[in-house]
C-alpha cells in the first residue's frame, strides 16, 4: 500500500460526486494493498474479523453481489445474503424497518442495490451501520466506477490527460454517472457518445464532451468504455432498431482498425455481444474486461475496510 498521510473519514460510500481527487486516489491506493491477498495460498486477512456484512440486493446481480461477498469473506467478515423474495419486504415492511431489524441482529455494514435512486442515502440517515451503495436507480454505481478507474490506472499508469469515451446508453446508466465524476476528477477528458435519445437531460451541464457519432471521435480515444443498452429500464424504443444502433455505435473489428493501436477496451458487463461490442473485440488483446472483474475484488475490499475504519474512529471519539 502506498504511503499517504490522508485520513479517510467517511463511514458510508453513497456516490463519487462529492468525493475529492485525494479521496478517490486514497481508495485506489488502498486497493493496491489488498491485491496481494488474492495471491496467497490462504486468501484471508483479518481486518473485518468479528464484523457482519449484509448484501441487500433488491435487483438481480451476479458480478457485484459475488464480488462483495468474496471481498467481505477475504477480510474475515461474516456475510448475510439478503434477497427481496425471501424477505419481509414482500409482506409490506419498509426498507428502513428491514435494515433496522438487520442492524439489531448485529450487522455492521449494509451493501445495498436498489432500483430507487437515493435508497442508500436514505439508509445512511436511518441506521448506525455503514452503508455502501452497490447501485441505485439511475443515480450512481460507485464501486464499478472505482474499479474502472483502478483498471485504467493499472494499465495506462495514470488518468491525467487521457481521452476516454463512454459509449451507449448514458441516460439509463448509473455506471456512466459515477465514471464521469471519477474520471474527470482524476484528470481525464471524457466524451459521451451515443444517440441523442440515450443522453440524459442537461447533459451539457456535465464536465464532458458529447458526440452523436462514434466514428467522429474514435481515432482520438485512449480508452473506450462500452455500455449495455438497458432495455429493461426503457418505456419505449429510443432508436429504430438494434441493427441500426449497432451500425452506428457498436465497437467492431472494422472500427478497431481505425482506433489507436493501444486503445484500452472496457465494458462494465453484462455484455450484449453483437449489439454494442463484437466478440472478437471483447476477447481481443486490447480488452481489459476480465481485468475489470478481477479488480472489483480489491476495490470492494478497500471500500469495506475504509468505511469500517471510519466507523470505528467515530465510535472511539463518541
């Protein structure tokens, strides 16, 4: 772990919008220190021994849930897996009451994914346990963005001065929002690329460039992050057909021939192969998609460790 005099004080991680560059870099530096644990024969460390982490996932998830479960386990925490289908929420219990009941059982950290933007913030004001946002509505997905910038820094050495394109369904993407906050604060120039119907309202107020044509900006990009079209979040069809969308915005083998030879290709997953990215590109030498998944473990270990440390410091002071 890099030496850093900075002191982490946040017992919740709700989003990246309000984090400073120093805080972002501190999380990334802390994650570097946890990478080594995954190389041990016994992949365990004691920082969260005796602590209880609950995964409260109100939306389906594979990578994020499993990553948090594994991260908590490697830090020696006990983990409770919560699902809406088997909970009292289906009987009318409120989110806050459910969380308070879990807290009464000794839960120290709540990891929550919810379809309603603001649900993690609500919990952070309602319970004493630490709250970590694993994705809320269209709002933010902070740990995904953290693992994205961690991967870029690992592969490229820095974010300062890099030109990064985020392509696709920006309007419905909480990943895009968190990425914008993290990448721009770390010195990158971000361009949002997609059809106007998939851009969020007031996009021009964000610290980004906007392009409606991938071919106009592809050659200048150092990093390209391809987003999935989130059909399940749409009320209607934002473009005439999937085929037309792919024609203008998919990252294909032909388009890769016009990109920089060392362009870094990313995708937060799950991928719609053949829609936003061709398999040959997703599995090609420029792709760091599996590296992103692997790095999610170190990032989530760092986040769980840091919020717990902040909570312990708060308890000591009080």
